[in-house]
C-alpha cells in the first residue's frame, strides 16, 4: 500500500526503493571504509577512507588541556609526589594488614609531607577536592576510598550536618589527620533503607547526655571504613528518642547524626561500652580497614548531636526549622550527596586507566593476517574495535557528564538553592548508578581484550575490577538509586500536566512529551544521510523521545496496576520498566552534556575529534536500543541499517585516532603501571618484570 506521506526526495516509493538498492550495490563495489589490515600496508589501504573524509589531525596537547581543565597542576603535584616516593607505592603483592598501614601512611604523608590538604576544599572548592581524589585513586583505589571516608564522609558529616561549634572543635583535627574518623550509617540489617535504622540515641535529661545503644544484632554498624584499625571518632546515625510523659515513654524524632568517640586518644584502646570487630579480608579495597561497631549504653554529651536540622535543648525540648521527620531526613541525606558525586567521578578515572591499558596493548599486539604478509594489529579487527571504541567514546561522554555534575554540586554548595539541591540529588544518583555499572562491565571487557596477558595481576585489570566492584553498592545501591531517578521523573511528569515547573535536569521533557504524544514523523523516520544521522539535533531528539515514551508508558501501567495491586505492588510489577526509564534519562543527560562540550571546545582539531567520538557514542546507543525505535516507527528499516553501518564506520575512524585520544587523558606510565601499556617497548617492560 502506497504511503499517504510524500517522499522527501520527491520520488514515489517504488522509485525510492530502486534507487536505494542501486546505491547499496555500488557500496559493495566501493565500500565506505577498508577492512582491517596489517600495519605495513595500513596507510595505502586507507585511500578510500581518506576520500570520504579528511584525515583528522588531533592536537593532543590542546585536547588534553581542554579535558583536564584548571586543576591539572594539583593533580600533577599528587602524582609526582607519589612517583618520587617509592616507599609509598603499593606493591603488587601485599598482605591485608600491611596494605592498611601503608594506606594510612600514604594519606598522612600526602597531608603532612606533601602539604596537600583535601579537607579544605570539600565545601570551599569541591571541584578541586574531586580532582585530588581522582589523582589519589590513580595511585591506589584503596587510598582514594580511605581519603573519601576521612574527608567526604566523616569530615563532610561534621561540616554539612553540624553547626559552628562542631566545625570549630573538629575541623583542624580532621584536616591534619589527628582525628581519623568513620561514617557509621550502614547496619547489618539495613543498608539502603536508612530510615529503617535501629540504633537508638536516647536523651537523658538528668545528665544532659545521649545514650547510644545497639538494640539487637541486626543493628550492629557494618562495613564501616576506618573502624577496624585507625578511627578515633564515628559519626553514628541513630533514631533520636526523647522521653515523654505519656504511656509510650519516648518519642521517636527520626534518624539523626551523632559524634561518638570510639578509641582513647592516648592508648588507642577501644572506649568502654564500644565493641569493634574486623570485617576481614574483602574482594577488593583491602587497604581500607572496614569494621563492625556495637554500642552498649555509650554516653555522649548533648553537644555531640550534629544539630543543623534538629536540636534538643537542655530541658529535652526538640526544635527544628523543618516540620516533619521526612523533611528532616531528606535534608540530612541531601547534604551527603558528595559521596555519590565522588564515586561517579572516580569511576570514570578507573575506566580511563582500563581503557588506556587495553587500547595501548591492542595497538601493539599483532595476531594472524593475510597469507605471507605481516600479522595484523588486533585493534584493526572489527570485532576488537566493536569492543573498545564505543567504550572509549563512553569514557569521553562520562568525563564531561561527571564534570558537569561536579560543577552543579559546587554551585549547590555555594547557593543552597532548593531547586538545585533536588536537581543534584537526582543527577548524582543517576550518574553514580549508570557510570559505575558501565565501568564494572567494561573492566571485564578490557581484560578479555588483552587475552592471557590481561590475566596477569601486574597488568592491573584484576585489582581495578576488584577494587571498583563495590562502587555499584556503597553510597547507594545502583538499583535503588535508579528507582529514585525514575520516581523523580514520574513526579515531574505529574507536575507537568498540573502546570508545575520542571527542574533543570528535566526541562527537555516538556517539549519531548509533547512530541511523543503525537505520532512519529514518517518522513524523517526514513532520512538516512550521514549529515542527518550525525546531526546533534537528531541524536538528542532520539534519546529524549525514547525517554518520553518510556515515561508515558510506565505512568499508564502504574495507574492501571495500582487499582488491583496497590502502589507498592504496582511499582514492583513495573520495576524493570522503571529502571530502563531511569537509564534512558541518564543517557539523555550524558549526550546533552557531550554535545555541549564539543561545541564549547575552542581548538578546531580537538573539536573535530570530539565530534567524531560524540557521534559514535550517540549512534551506538541508538543502535543498541533500535528495537524501541522500530516498534513505534520512529526509525524506518532503511534508516536503522544506515545507523548500524555508520556506527561501524565511525568506530573505524575513532580507531585511527585512538592513540591520540587516550594520550589526551594525560595519564603517564607510572600511573597506569601496566607493563603491557607502556608507551615505549611494552614487551621489554613485561619480560623484565617476569625476570628475563
């Protein structure tokens, strides 16, 4: 049946199909890009490629300066310091207890000897703090986590949940490492459900003290970093209980934070009423001393309540500027999103290192080839490009997205704008979940891409994979965080149709939802030219259309199932749909930031390289979910094939500048520390390592 819509070329449909077939037949005779070949003949066999597009000349220094930004100097200071201190470098084979002591010495040396004071930037300049954290993580991921526990969590809780009296008393000791501390939130029975914590802090008006108690084994504080060996204080999250004169006897005011000393300052012995146990050897991060804490009627002064959002007077009266337990709880957790921001940012750093190792090796390693000709570099195989080039594109995309998150977080800390707080909360939840999940999968792909040599511990994939794995769980389980993003999207969806305002991150939904509620354009659904497919507007519209479609459809399903299953049952019935919605939204935000970063790049050669990488990221993601677009005729069959073909072609072109792209990350050999990724004579480094 003939389409009622006109063809954009002015041809009838049968003529258009004929022309497309002729075009495809001609491509078999003159393909758009050459098949993988060996290095010796690679230049000559790129003639067809060069005919299609000018060869990109990438100014690596300019691109690197654009990527690394204004905090390059402080990062170089960190890296140079540890490079010049062999006694502070983590050996490949190290026992758990030795690793813990080394990690503590590394952090103390960074602060006291190198003179780098991360705590001073936690609130004043978060972007600088996260830049230091990234550099420290390149030295040892355990060191980055230990630093994060000390400054983001323990120190951050004092700064963000306390008031002036707490900052005056504790700031210097936290800053100079005299007061190593813990962040005691997670319990054996409650991790994600923080409102379900069972530890209690009961006010005693006779002594003007709080009594901290662990009522049962399930309430033992578990996985607490710095607790097993080094911590002297803990920020303990507990239900604040006030005595009353009614039949209940006490009133639960919700979860609050309290500073609890756990070890003696002189002897370092555990204080009375406190039990500390070692959580033992872990899958990774064994430089961090995780422990379990139990409290048996431990008394602390009333002033140890971190009272920014709620306070108790001498006579036991509770006051707060926030009217409800839920509001206070949201405000408390809202001030702790810095940990999620740091994990998302650090996860990108791990992904960069893994990608560099795998790609450098793949540019060096040769296997097989045409008869009687030199062997072919494995990155010239299409299958290897398919593994690593979209990953490299994603690494760039995540870099710009997490940099944007850090900037938003820094702005939030300065302005305390309520709308911005909500925006950063959702953005940090989404990016932390998405980026850490992607990195975890990519680490295994990078290991595989390096074959047997990737399995050698010295080449780092094992330690990176093991150390990073927990990023998917702490600071919020990824599945739970994605549900928070989905919940916020549904809230915005509801407000849109009630005339409310959308927060910054969701603004695109207003226009996209209007587009979704109309039928896809059957004309643009057929457009398949390279210019069209590489148009940022087409790419972003496609990402946002998918998110809007998922949002509208899950809202309908939830409404339907709520009638029979209730709200909880309906949510559970639609859970996979909700997670897909959240991931789709995060991808839309990532692409928008990538496109913006490409456009803002001042150097022309760098901008051209970034545009190529951005196009690969966008089209590869569209192709991965092509079923969604085909199901609603957003993309016609011929256009779907064109997207796939162009994605493969862009992957080939990115391969041609892969060395420049990874060099632009400016991560030197002494940071990657993998013999198979050394920039000069990698095999020589590797054979020397094993003793030849």
